[in-house]
């Protein structure tokens, strides 16, 4: 379940060994306001139903590379 840390504390998660359907999970921390996947809803966390949009990167136009006028 995707959820957001709405507490005022950083949460630290221990490493998890590999399972049949999951690879090994290294230890990690979740800052307040950040999201993480965890099977149970944690106390003080909020479920996140929206899928985060990928960060948009601004691409260069061909005119920027060639020094010409944009089409």
C-alpha cells in the first residue's frame, strides 16, 4: 500500500530478506511528507491513491542545437 508519512518524524525501516515474490529490500528511511510502499497502514500515515506523475523534464528544441529558427 502506498502511503505518506504525515508524522513529524523520520521513519526507519530495517532490511527485509528476499521472499518468493519480492526481492531483498535494503534498509531505508522515509522523511515527513514522503511516500513509501508498506503492506499495512502505519499509525499517523495517510493512504495515497493517486499515482505520482513522472517529473517532466524540459527538452531542448532542435533549433537550440543547430542555432536556427524554431519551426
